[in-house]
């Protein structure tokens, strides 16, 4: 039997080289060779200031505004192209963008230590025990779910003003005693490490290239977001249209969030279901559909207050408002379920394996759920909550309105 013919893959055409603040001095021989051998070198002005002496090909500075499609790079596929990046290109860097468009076999990557690795080494922190977050060009509200006493956080920032803004936010939320350390220009000749408490933060002239380290301490009234489902009702701004915490916990359990999924929250009210869905994991997304403009505004405020500003809010009546939304993996129907066409449109939108959960407190909605259960199967659950309350000088149980819940998985 003849031997199989060996095939050799074409050499990678794209090099991605990470550069630290120490510039050429911090680059190894392979990184220097990849830069020098490239016909085309792409990077920011700062990258060329640090390593421009190695470039022999054409230098192309990133355009402003930045082109996320990387067309100038991709147009030169098959040629010797080098992209300069800051630190580790695959930690919130340009490597992530390019990897969506270029096969791994077509790239050779030489990373430098990330700014967070350098920060951890300066502080003596174990990275596996630290929460990390990028606030670069993103809302500061994203830090809110991470604010737990005793937590250590490392945050990428956008500019020299960000540390003071974070300190102000922490103070407003009751975390004024927290220790903030600003690590500036890590790895370079201008490296500086300074610290202050959030409540009396007074650091000035902070280098735009900085990492913020936080050691969280709280005051007695701090707004701490627990990790469990079923957050306290009074944490949410609401007008009474809210799925109560015990029912909310059961509902989230029935919705069974899974990494990367999308939820439709129809008749969202205060947005509590969609918000807790997104708090379950950073990869989860949700769309809150709400016909009442005042409530829609309230949902947006709640989303920011809970650190999930990415919650999409659609103002409009279902089923018309469902058109054009990202495909759902799960749907919760909390309001408007008795409106004509809502259930049919929702269930049709679900893929095989998608889940629908609907709650009823009225007889009309309950009858609809019983009918759906008879026709499609699934699970019917009655949720009854009672709370102790004063009766004269004594205590008695006061029952809340019972909730009928239908949960169903599409086959």
C-alpha cells in the first residue's frame, strides 16, 4: 500500500505581536524578527513610538474611528502582515477581533504580559483569586455585581479620569472604605503605583494608561447584590408590577439559564426577571418588552443599578414588538399573556429545546395556562407564599395571591 503523501500547511501570513511599555527592550528575538520581516505593519501611534525602529515594511496607523472589521489587514491576506498590540493581544485586545475573521492556523502570536498580570505581580495578588473586568469604553455600572466585602478586583480603565469616577460610584453605594490602588504605565520608565480610599480619593494627574486595583470594604448600608436568585424586592425600583422574590427565584430556576443564551421577558414590568437572568452569568443577554413608557424607563434605571446596562428594552405591545428581536432561547411571559397572539408568537419564536415559562395570578391567565398545558404538556405548578404579619398584638399568616406557573420545553 503506497505511503500517504505528506501535506504541508501554508505558513501563517499574519503575525500579532504584543508590546509592553518597555518597548523593544521587552521583545524576544522571534517578536523582533516578525516585526522586521513584515511587508505591512499595523498598530497605534503609541506602538510605533515604542517599536517603530524595528519596522522595515510599510507602517499603517489605525484609523480614527477604529475599523472593527479590520478590512485593511484582511485585504492583505497572504502577504507578510504584522499587527502590533498592547500586552496580551487576546485579553480584551486586537487579537480577539482578528481571531473572529482569521483562522488560528494563519496566525502566529507572540504575547507580552497583560497589564493585569503586571498589576497582580506588583501587588502580590493571586490572579485566580481576583475578579477581573474591563471598563475600557464600557459603563462603570458593570462593576456593581462584583462589589462584595473582601473581594479583590482588577479593572482595565479608559483614561486618567476613570479611577476617580469609580471611587465616586463606590462611595455612593456604601463602599467608601474600599482601598483603591492605581497602577500607571506598568512596565515602563514612568511606572507609578499610588493608593487611596474610595471615600477620600484625591489622586491627581493619573496616567491614561492605568489599571485600577480594588480591595472592597463596605459600610453597614452598602448596596450588596447577593449571588442567589430572588433578590429583595426593595432593591428594585417598581410600582408594584414586579415578580416577587420567592416567585422570581422559582421562575429563574424554571427558565434554567445557560451560558450565552438570550431571554425574552414579555410584559417586563420592573425588569426583575430579565435583570436576574443577566446576573446569572456575564454571557447571558435579555430583551425586556414593555408597553408602558414609564415602566420601560424604570427598567433601564434598574438595569444600570444592578450592573447589567446591556439589557435591551423594547417599548411596545407584544406580539407586534417581538418582530426583529434576536432569537430567544427562553421566554418569560409575565404580563400581557392574555392578549391575542402573544402566546402563539412567543412559542413559534422558540427553537427546539427552547423554554417558555409563564406566570398567572388572574383566573383568565390561569385558564389560558391550563389550556396550553392540556394541549402541549409541560409542567403546571402552584406557588403559594404566606408571610407572618401582625394581627392585633399577635402574629398570623397573610397569604399572597397564589401564582400558577406553566413551564414548557419545545421539542
